[in-house]
């Protein structure tokens, strides 16, 4: 378990020299996450919440999911244009302490199809348990402040824990801590030598109203490449699949009676350099 003084990974007293640069392999891997935020999808599928959902907090911040669709190869069997796999997003709410204050969190998890022509339900019937999980930590007024892409399981080796933060949170961190630490890009990121497995990949703009962001995924759903506000320009050339998803609240777990399943990392207060004045 990682430990930081106070309730955020702020600068530590007695620090006399900057940490060593990460090994080239680690530095390249972190750079990959930064560069992915600039990717432009030529084709993509679009998943959005059912418009008939009750307008409560989880539905208001429910994400708009964008999944890259690779250009079809000659003679390849692919989904017809306009079709996208139907998803069901399970969600659960919780509260977490940031020092003396509480902030709401909403976790979304959905099972993934394993092939172009296989729906999530068909994948599950075949014993597939592959899933994607994101967790939103909300501001005091209920807008997303921190977005975490959770590892799929304890053996997940796709890379570091990937986090995106809101502009207001990064601005508050800059005001309190100053410039990003050595070998980091954002003020919210902790010292590279204390939490090397974490990367803040990008900053998203705060929404003008309480709404969920766009989540951009690679076609294999392995990487969350970017999180952007609904008010920001699209990074997609053409949406060829457009589908509503179902949003299902879970009081005590998934439809089989379990719970949302993912390896929970250390508390955010041990992972990020959080300012005292949270949005």
C-alpha cells in the first residue's frame, strides 16, 4: 500500500534532488498514453444512454462511449455499417473521503463482445467474462472530476493505471503545487519514483452542465485513449454505428448476484497530488 503524508501526494519535506528519469521502456510506455489522446478515429461506433432513463445523478453523468472501428480489410467479415454491439452498463454509487470532505463516485462496468459479429450477451453465454470498467469521482456539484480506467484483472499487463482529470482539478493543483514534477506532464501527477505505475494521460474540460464525458476506446477496448467534455470538438471522422445502451443500477452486484468485479487500486489520495481545495 502506498503512503503519502497528509491527504494528497504533495511535495515531501527534505527533498534535495529530483528523481531519476524512468527507464527508457517505462518512459516510452507513458509517452504512448499521452500520444493516444491525440489520435483521430477515421471510423467509430457510438454508444449512448437510453433517452428514456430517469434523470438522476448516474444517468446524468453516464458516459458517451466512442469505439474505434478499423477500416475493413478486403473479403473480411465485419459488422454492416450502422450496426454496433448492444451494451448494458452496470453501475454502482459510493462515497469516498478526501480528508475532511466527501465526494461521490459512480462506477460503470460493461461486458465486451469478443468478435465483430458477437453481442455481449452471446459472449457471456460462451463463458466470456471480459469487461471494461471506469470510475468517475464527481465534483461538489456532481460533474466528473476524475476518470479512472480500471485494470480488467489482477494480471492485467496493458500498462499503468490510467487517469484523466478535469481542468478545474488540474488548475487547482497548479495553483497549490506549481509546475508538474520532474518527468511528469501534469500537476496532479505524483512523483515518478513513488507511483511509477500511474499516468494522468490528459485533462478534460469541465462541462457547462452536469453531464458525462466522451470516452474514446481502441477497437479492441483495451485502451481508453481519451476523455473529453461534450463541449469539446469530436476526434472522429464518421460514426458508422449508433446504438443506445441500457443502464442498470446494482445495489449489491451484478445480475448473477455478485458485485462489480475489478482490482481496486490504492485510494486516490495515495495516487494523485490532490489540492486542498477540491472542485
